[in-house]
C-alpha cells in the first residue's frame, strides 16, 4: 500500500484559498476607487485636522496650540456663535417652510385633472438653475430704486424706494429665505408628488365611505403615508442649509453687521481674507460636527417613525 503524504502544516483548504483569491480579485477592481478616495478625501481631511491644531502665520503652519482654536471658536468668538445661530435658525425655518410649501403644491397639483406635467415643469425649473444665477437675480429684485419687489413695497406704502430688504438686519435673512424657497420648493414638490402617486386610491374610498372629509383624509391617510418622503426632504434640507454658502455670499457676503453670516461664509472669510487658515480649519470641523450630529439625530428619529408606519 502506497504511503499517503500528510498535508502541510498550516495549509489552507481549497475552498478557503478560492475565497481568498476571489476577494483579492474584488479588491483589485476596487483599488483605483480606494486610491482616489484616499487622495481626495482622506488625506485632505487628515491634513486639515492637523492644521486646525496649529496657529498659522498666513499660509505657513505655525506653532502647535492643540485645542485652543476650538476653544476660541466655541467660547471666545462671538461672531462665529452668531453665525451658528443664524444657520440653525435658517435651517429650522427652511425645514418647516420648504417642506410645508412643497407638500401644499404637491397636493394642489395632484388634485388637478389637466396640466399636471406643465405645473411640475414650472415648479421644478428653478431647481436646475445655477445658484449663482438665482442669487444675482434675487439680489436685483431686492435692489433699491429699481428692484421689482422694492418698488412694489414702496407703491404699497410699506417702505421707501431707496431701502432694501437686504440692507436691514431685521429683514436680510428672511429675504434670502424667500430666494431659497423659490429655488428649492419645487424639489420637495416632485418628491411628494411621487409619494402621492404611490398611495392606493382604495384608502381614500374607504375613508370617504366612513364619512371622512377632505381634511380628515389628508390627516389620517395622506400625511402618515407621506412620512418617508418627509424624512427624505427634511434630511436633504438640513444637510444643505447647515452648510449654505453661495446664496448668502453672493447676496450679502454675510452682512449687514453679520446678520446673514453663516458658518460656511465665516470659515471662508477667516481662512482666505484674514489668512487664519488653522483657525478656519477648526471652524470647518466644528461645522462638520454640527452637521453630523444634527443629521444623525434626524435619521434616528425620523427613520423609526417612517419604518413604524411602513411595517
């Protein structure tokens, strides 16, 4: 009888070797994407984090100061705290107004028998317009003397022709909110229209048979079943408005007297106008932490409610 050769110590089974070879091939295909991610995301983030721990001299990294930049941002910088307050209040108003306006428009369009496609195009058209163009156009609308809205308000006796909503600390942030809603309300409208089309008509017929009026059908049928779409709209609005920059910068550059200053505009001014790059990096990471925390809280709360309704 021929002697059998004992297996080598530590040798992997054939199935395990095949699985490892398959994973190696998969990794080889993903490797270019991982290299791009490391080059354009991981390295800049780590470099910015290290820079935020230094007191820079212009564009040259200076002395290591640890968390002093973060302490200054949160405890000693009144302008940055005002900027955070502005962006939080702007985000809260945007969530309520943009979601409510998008839902209202969607319900009205869904009730139409003709022209639904036309109204969809009309309300969604501003979404595809460049934010720079939107900001410039609305800045002209609010302009003194020749601005359309300024002249209408002056004709109604509510203001004077030489005044501008963007020039007043009390109205500047609200004026920018008007331009923001004009740009983005149509996006939420389309999302809600898709949700309305997915609701079975049998539910409305059953509600009518039970004697429910229009408001009751909306409250107990439409609104609960649109919660997943509301979850999406709230999440996207939050992530977009907390780091809003272009609309604020083009229309007011954070003025007057920091009334429309946001965290993103203040980061830009600090880093590239006053050349406090290290401190600007620290401000950027504080903003990143704020967006991350608020988004995670919303995901945790809204997803649970949405999943509970769809079970």
